């Protein structure tokens, strides 16, 4: 059966390394008989702000507008704006989502953050009952593919920027895994702007190689919901704490006060 891939692309320039990485993904995945759709956010002039304009018709409480609750109601009633519903359609149909972007200020560009804020609405992408390992998108794989401005050594546990595994936790756990996605190891292009032409070519070649088997990759590890007391405190159950590896915590975020497991947010199987 044909696999469907959605690439959410956030870069202003067609001459950028991010554009080259996006084009490589389109070419390779199409050659693997995948259907590939690209949401080019800058070309689309995608609205980044989450406001009442995202809802058609009257809002429930105009004096105290609460975005999550109002968009949940609008989603239930088919009153979300057309640009949101179109992205939600793409998301529902995809087997794999690739987010291609340059890292800005240790996170995603504002236009991509706006995509997360506006498209992943309450009810559509998550509920209190359906999140994390029980999430709505638990059958869909997702991947962050991005460039950095800093060298890899600067994002190490002893580097000035800090451990990249910590930087990635809010994005990969707090957004993707929260909605249930199977999060694949990120594709990080370290400081391509400072790299020699042959090194940039090598980065793209490695990406091309990885793309060949991307859909078959195993996801990163996150502690499943049944490890937590979800009736009261949402803390790890005592028996789950006991399962913590003696030397390290469970994950980069749920670490039980122990040293972080190396590369937990960067490599599967660790």
C-alpha cells in the first residue's frame, strides 16, 4: 500500500540548505513509491498567530477568549478556518510527517510554532484521555529535520549551548509525543553555513541514505502512560521508578533525579 508523507517546510529561501534537504526528501521518498505533499509555510503565508479569527462564526465567550476550548468547539461543529482544516486533512492522511526547518533560538521558527499552535487543536490532535502513548496519532511517525547555527560540540553535555537532548525534549516530547506520534530520531545538520561545500554534500548524502529506510525506523523511547498514576498525581508509579536503570533515569525528561540517559532524544534504542 502506498505510504503518504507530509513535509512541513519552514524556510524563506529556495537556495537554502533546508530547501536542499526538503528536495532530497521529496525525491527519495517519491522514488520509494510514497505520495509526498509539502506544506511550504512561507510560500503559503501561513498565519502564525492563534486568534479568534481561526473560528468561523461567533465564539462562545468573547470576553474571556480561551483558544483551546473555543477551537475544540469549532472543530466539533466544523467551524475552524479553511487553512487549519486543510493542514489537519494532510496530517490525518499521512503515515510520516517530516518537519524541515532551521533552528531559531533553540526551537522552531515562529511560523512553524504557529502551525503547531493552530493545527494541533484540542479534540483533533489530543484530549485529556488521548495523549502521549495513548495519543490520537500513535500510528503516525514524525521527524524533526533541521539545521543549526552552532557546531555539534557546542550542543554537547559539556558544550556552551548545553545537551541537545535537553533542547529537544519540549519539541519531541511536549508536542509530538504528547499527540501520540511515534517520534523518530532527529536529522540534525550541524552548522551547514560554516561547512565546506564537500561537507555539505556529505550531509545531504547521509540524509539521502537514511531516507531509503526512514519509514521502517523504530521510534525513540518514552515512558508509556501505564507507568504513571494517571488517576491522581501523574507521577511515576513506585514500580516504574524501581525499573529505572541504576545508572540513568528513564528519559531526558523523566529521569528520576538521575543522570540523563545518553542520546535519549537523538537515537532510538537507548
